C-alpha cells in the first residue's frame, strides 16, 4: 500500500455538496424557455414515427367531415319539399288545380301579392293543389340517415387510430425519459428535488398525452370542418358567406390576445405543481423526523404557501384562457343574428329558398363551432406544451460521458488492484476538494477510510464507481484506466452496501437476489445464513416469501441493513464497498456481521467507510481524510501509537476525550 498526497488546504464543500438532493431548488424559481412555437414543433416531431396512422386519421377526418357537412344541405332539401308542399296546397285553394308554377306566380302578381309571388317564383317543385311529396321526403331523410351513420363510423375509426398513435407516442416518450434517467450523472440528481423530477416523469407526460389525445383528432376535424362548411356556404350564397366571414378576423384577434396572456400562467402552473410535489415528497419521506422535531406547523405553512401559489397560477391560467369560449360565443351569436335577418330578406325576395337559409344557418353554426373549439383548445394546448417543455428540458440535460466506442477489457480473473494516480476532483469549479491524491489498494486488502463528516470519504467511492468523473489524474483497476471500461463492466466487479438501505416491493428472497440474475433459493439462503439474515427471516410467517416494500414494512432498520449486506454477499464481487454498512445494526448484530464480513472480504479488495471505528480495527490499512486529503495512513495500532488525527477520533469515541476533533 503506497500513498502520496498534496496536502494543500481544500475549501468547502468537502466530500461533496453539503445539501441533500431535496434541499436545492425547492424554493427557487424555475426558469423556463416559454418557447411555445419551438416546443410545439418539437412535440409534433415526436409524432413523426406515427405518420402512416396520422395520414389515416386525416383521410378518415376528410370522409367524416364530408359526410357531416353534406347533412345540412340534404336537410335543406327536405325543408324545401315540405315548404313547397304547404305552399302548393295553399295555392290550390285560390287557383285551379293542375296549373303550373308560372301561372301561379302571374296570378299572385295580378292579385297584388308581389312579395308572395317573388317567393313562390324562387321556389322549386310548386304545383298548385298537389300537397307534400312524402315519397321524395322519405328518400331524402333515408339518405340523411345514411350520411350521418357514415360520419359516425368514420369519426369512430378516426378516434380509435388517434388513441393508438398518441399512446404509442407517449410510450416512446416514457421510454426515452427512462433511458435518459439512466444516462444522467449523479450530479443531476443532487441538484434536482426528487418530487420535481417525479412530476416531470409522471404528471407532465400524462398531461402531454391528454393534450395530444384531445386535440389531435379534434383539431384535424375542426380545421376540415371549417374548410368544408366554408365551401358549402359559398356554394349556397356568396353574399351570406361574406357576411359570416366578417366576424372571423375579430374572433382570431380576440383568441390570440387571450391566449398570449394565458400562456405564461400555464408555464407557472406546472412549475408550481413541480415545486409542490417536491415539498410533499420531502415531507412524506421524512415524516417521522418532521413529527419528532415538531415541524408539522412549518411543513404545513410551507405546503400552504406552495399550494396558494399553485392556486393563484392555476386560477389565472384557467380564468384567462376560459374567457376565450364565451367571448367567441358572443361574436358567434351576433353573426347568427345578422345571417338570420339577411337570409329572411333573401327568402322574401325569392333570391333563396327557405331550405337553403335553414342549411346556411346550420352551416354558420358549424362554422363558428369549430372555430370556438380551436380557440378553446388553446387552453389545453398551452398547458400541454408547457408540460412538454419541462419534459424536453429533462431530455436535453447534460448526460454523463458516454462509454468508450472500443472499451478495454479486464484481465481475467480480476485481481482487484485499485490505484488512484494523481486524482483531482471538484464538485464546483472554484471550490477545491481532492487535489493530486494518489493511493493504491492491493488485491485482497481491506482499506478503511475514516475522517470527519465532509472530509471526502464517500467522494472517493463515487469516483471509483464513476458516479462522478475525475477532473484530473486517473483511477485504474488491475492496471486498466476505469474510463476505458464500460460502466456496466466496471460496476459489475463491485458490490456496494450503503448507509441508507434500499428495498423494492417484493419478497425478501427477491430483494436478496436483486443483483444476481437467476439466483436459486439455495444460493439466497446460503447468503442469508452467512450474513445472519436467516435467523430473523425464519421467525416471519411467510419466511423468505414475506413481501416488503421500499419502506421495509415491519422490518427494523438493522434487519433491512442485513438484507442489503446479504445482497452484496450473493453478488460475489471482486471489490466490496461498504459505506457505513453497519450504522443501523445493534451492537450484538454488529459482531455477527463483522464475522461474516471477514469471511466475505477474504481474497477481495474492500473499501470500508466508517464513523464507528470499532468496525475497522482489523483493516489492513486505514486512511484518515481531512478536507479531501489523506493526512494519515497505517494499521490501527500504528495510528494509535502515532497519536495523530486517528488517535483523536478514536479517543473521542471510546475514551470520552475532551480533545476537539479538527
């Protein structure tokens, strides 16, 4: 074991950031690009793989809209048949039966009923005394029924294909986010509150899915309806069509002005949602400590503050955007009134039939309705794009350095020689931490790392595991630079037990076998016996099949820690890393675990980080760190005899010394 260090003083924060992953950013304003157009284009780009389905949606939309816009025109013809029949019967009372429409018009003019004559002259199918042609009326109504059934079928197929395309897109988006999370460096998680990160992965993606689902087919249908209805309106009456179009620019201006004011509020709404989720996640994770230290009122006050901000942002966003529909509805009603008056005058003058006016009024409603829908969708669309921005921001975050294109391979079998050669590292560019550190751990050695909190002990392990990359120098494993290895190959040689236990929902056997694919029950039990897990598992009603969750269920902190140690035992790594692995174990269990660890460490290189010095007395070499530097090294007895920093730490624990620890 050899060691050389540059013992220049290092500034804070020693050992890594002093804040936890929750502390940073929870109260900070979230910056957003608010690039609505750019984010919308990118969101549409996400849909590119679904192009064939989107084409089918468009085709079905065209067919559905074509059928839908044909209906009012056909109903107008039915109205003309009815109205012509009524007029024909009325004319039969004043004119001889069997006359022609032209004769009826001349007779009406001769009787001084010029307006009525103009109206009859503009009608078709008028036969004095004939009455309603119910055969013709029935044929028209059957065609209308068939048209509307076809519109329904096409619309149903369009909705089904849209749902399939959207959900496949969201599936890929979630997959991309999951893959991105695995490529992000540990530093990213240190800076991001977990609640904020979870909000992006769950709430924001769900909101994007809902937005695409509700707007994609509806937007296509609305746009096609506008085009189709507009064409029918010009076909029926260019004059009334121009009257109807007068209100369109006004509607667009009103919708644009309202949408412009509501967009920043939607961005703030989702940012406030993320901050509130971060606070809730913190409080539920640390619920026991919050209760013990009597911080419920402070927690509730912070929750109320964040909740109030979310309420204010949500209220403004929903209220402002919600005024779009009533504003456009008012303009639509004005448009309807003008069309009704002008259309009535046109019927009276014989320029249009009553059926055409009825169809035109229906078209005017169909024309303004999709415009109103498109405008009201601005509410949902802005919310969805704001969420998409947050997801894209996560996807655009700086990733850890990629694995080498042609990675090196470790010589087999792996011996476990670890060397730090002139390593430099800083969490923050202007704050020195580890400067020119060199240390070698020979195969089979147990290297204990001790020192005050923040000395850089865990940082060394993080660098070895490549959770962080060194700024200078290199770390080698059996003479191979770890940066030339893939992270999977490197970490596959290591087993790690942390101070904070982690378990997932599953049986105890599954949790022990987590790091080994295809582990048998016999192997699991063997590892459990070696780590003294078997002794308490046998007392459980379901034994190794007892299901626990991430909180550990009814298991004590020490029992959960033993299970994580058994997990590392079963993995049988070449290098073992124990970061305060026995901190949650009682004194009696600690003795048992120490014996098991001694058997595990045989023939393996082990790094043990410990504050409880009783756990590392038998280590081959003990490194004492202060401010990112190794200030002392040696065996337990030698360091006590040297009466240096290690001796002071030891006395502070076992001799109740009053000597202050630097």
